[in-house]
């Protein structure tokens, strides 16, 4: 009993749990930023938007993993050719939803984009603040 | 659709999106680092860096795995990807959990930031308060400096005024402490008291300058009871023991709490005024006595003439060796003595020079007189000290009258000395006043203060009965007055040269160089 054996589904569960904890953390962070904001302005709005998109992407991906788990193993054949690979011939709603959720980059790209814009705006705000402080000193 | 859905769009979106994610994530990481570098001390940016870093790491890890997957599959190494895939998935899971854990730190971060903000606010408030306090202190300091400067100017002005008044006053001003010792005195005070420096006076008790010690309690009592003394007349002693006649006004000095610190004293020197007043009184007395004497002399002169005439006529009727003749001779002699007295009285009272006036050399006149009386003086071991100034102009005067004045004064000096002494004679010419001064001093006993004001009174004499008529100085006074001059007497002398010669009394005869106009008219009449 000292050493437990970890079989194949454990990786899936761990990953899904990670997604879940990530989602909870993001919800918690968004809640805190709402009730106890440390700042306002465009940069913080972009930052919150980034978190929202990360949350959406996380949920989206979680669903994709779940749909993937629902599909039979035969549906995922080792690709002989990336150009000709296709999803299982018998389409089901699950397979179709899986197919759609695989386009998760349409959510994670905006998330990282908003994060970048947020950081840029933070830098710009600081630069302006320093310039104004410099003018005040003069 | 029978062939299923093509996976190529998914692969393309995955591959392209992953590459784009890597670029965007690296750019975001760069900005996060830049943000921290811009404000190194900002703990919020540090947290954002960590959070962004975790998100970026996850994005890169995931995207690299996707790209690697396609590269390995396309390059014919799908089995390698099959081995790497669990690691990549596990790593992604780990990063997701890490982000979740890191997110929870926001709460602590928020508290830290809040605490920092509170501290900052508190410090800012303290800084503002300190700034205000500093500004207020600076204003106060500036105001204080201005006040001090203004007050200093006022004090300086006051000090200058006071010092000017103190130093330039011709009256004596002095300050005494509670011990009645002089703490300060002005220059006039030093001069009036006849000292060389103020230090000789400062520290001495005020009472030591009171010539009449019985007046000190009166002065002190008045000052103590009323707080001030006004117009208090007192005689002060100078350094040379001569006396000053002062009028004192003194007031106590008290601080703000009313505690007496001493007193200030202002003294006006009335010595000269007193002398002039005494002389005026004397002159008035002389005038009154002169009128009386003239009346009496006139009334007595006629009977005396008749007595003398009849006694001389009767003497011719009796033999010279007869008893009656001797009695008549005595009557004649005494009558003549009476007539001489009457004549002297008339000389004193008569307001005319009489006789012939001519230019006379004073020094020659004095030598003539001394040649007559010096033998008599020498008999009593009295010697004459002559200090006769040269180039004294001649003055118009009745020389016989002047000789009479000089003889009177030298005889008085002789009488004052008795035996063994010096009679000093000085002559001077005051060009400014055009006056000639003759000083006759003696080393005799001096004249007591209570007597000095009466010596010119007719019939006043300190000589024994029968030794003097008391008319000598009266007649001399009248003669000099008739010539437009005056006589001063000082005992002890005030003239330093005379005092240095050892004289105890000095008579100053002052005569104008030219007879006064009023006097000439009188002479003509």
C-alpha cells in the first residue's frame, strides 16, 4: 500500500482537475478584482478582459477534453498523413462538439492579446505618470 | 460527410495559433519585465509579472508542445511525440495548478497593497502635516526674525535717544543701585563733580557727595516714601572739596513686576545761578544801605562841621597848655574821625566816580601801591607774589580811587594772614570781554561760607573793636561799581592757578577797558 499504481485515466483526471482549479482561481481573482480593485483605468479593464478570455478558454478546453474522452478510441487513429486525416466517419453530436471545441485558439489568442495590451497600457501609464512628475518638478 | 470531418483545419489553426501565441506570450513577458523595471519597488507589478509569467509560460508550454507535435509527426517521428505527449500534458497541468495557486496570492497581495497604501497615505498625511508644520515654522521663524529685527531697531533707536540724552545733557544724570552706590554717570556729571574719569565715581556711595550729611536722610526718606524727590536743593562736594549747589530730581526705577532696582537722579548745577543771585541780593543790599548811609552822612555831616568849627574857634580862645584846650583838641580829633567815616560813607553811596579819570597802567598802579604797603607786610613776614601779565592795555580810571581799593584789599589780606604768609597779585586781560582782571589772594584763614555773603556790607567787620570801621570793602565795592566793574570773592579760590599758588581767599576785581557810556554821562553831570 505504500506505493500506489497510477493508471492511464489518472492523467486525464489530473489535467481536468487542473483546469477546474484554474477556472476557480480565475473566478476568484475576477471576484477580488471586482470587490477590492487595486486600480482602475484601461489597463485594468484589459487585464480583466484577458482573465475572462482565459476563463472562457479554460472552460472551452475542459469541455474539449471531456468530449474527447467521450469519443471511442478508434476515432483517433495515428495520423498517417496530416493532410488527409479525418475524424471518424460516423459523426455524432459528441464528435461534432469535439470538432468545434478543438478550435480553442480563437479564445486563447484573444486572452494573451488582451494580456499583452494590458501590460503595454500599464507601461504607458507609468511613462506618462513619470513624465508628468518630471514636469511638476521642473 | 460520410468520410468524416477533415482534421486539417484544426491542425492549421493549432499550428498557426500556437506560433502566434508564442510570439504574443514572449511580447507580454517582455512588457511584464519592463513594467517591473520601471517601478522596481512596486509590489503590485511584481505580482503581475509573476501572474503574467505563469500565464505566458503556460501559453508557451502548450504552444510549443503543439508545434512540436506537428513537427515530429510531419518529420516521421510520431513515436517520439507519443513519448513526449504525457510530459507535455503533465507540465501543462502543473502550470495550470501553479497559476491557480498564484492567483490565490492576490488576496494576500491585496492586503499588502492595502497596508502599503494605508502606510503611504499615513506617511503622505504625516508628510503633508510635517510640510505644513515646516511652512508654519518657517513663517513663524521669518515672522520672529522680522519681529526681532523690528524690536532691535526700536531698541537701538531708543538706546540712541537715551544715550544721546544721557551723554549730551548738560545736567548731571546718574543711576544708583539699591545699595545707594552710583552705577553710572554721564559726562556732564563727571565734569560737574570735577573727576578725571567716570570710573572714579562709579561704585562710590551717593551719600559721600552730600556736603550736608543731615540732608541725606531727608532725600532718602522722600525717595522711599513717595518714590521720587523733586527740586531737592542740596550741596555736593566736588573732588577738590569745593561745593556745588545742586537741585536734584530723583525717581525710583522698578522692573515690570514692580520690583525696585534702584533710582535715577538728575541734578542741575545752580552754583553759578546761586552766586549771581547772592550778588544781586548783595547789590540790592548795597544800594539800600548806600541810600541810608548817604542820608545819614548828609544829616550828620553838617552838625559835625559845626562841632568841628566851633571847637576850633574855642581852641583859639584858650591857651594851648590849658585843660580846656586839650579837651577841645580831643573833640576836634574825634570830630575829624567822624567826618572821615562820614566821608567814606558818602564815597560808598555816591554813584559817581568823581575826580579825574585818565588812562592808567594797572601794573604800574599795583607796583606803586605795593611799594607803599610791602614794607609793612614784610614786617610780619608776609611776602608778595607778583604774577603781572604783560601787554595789559591802559584803562581809564580814577587812579587814586583804584589805589584806595587795592590798599583796602591788601590790608584785608594782611589782616587775614596775620603773620607769615603770602599775598599774591595777578593781573590779566580778557580780550574777548575787553576786561582787565586784578586778583589779590592770600594764604590767610579764608572766609567762612556764612560770612562771605556779608563782607561787602557797610560796617561789617571781623576785626576787633576799634581796629576797623567795616567800611573798607564797602567803599571798594562802591568805587569799582562806579567804574562799571565788579568784585568777586572766592574762598577757596576757583581759579586753578591761584589755588595752585596756595591761596585760601581770592578777590577778583574786574574792570572794563573803557568807561561805560552811562558812567561817562554821569561823570559829565
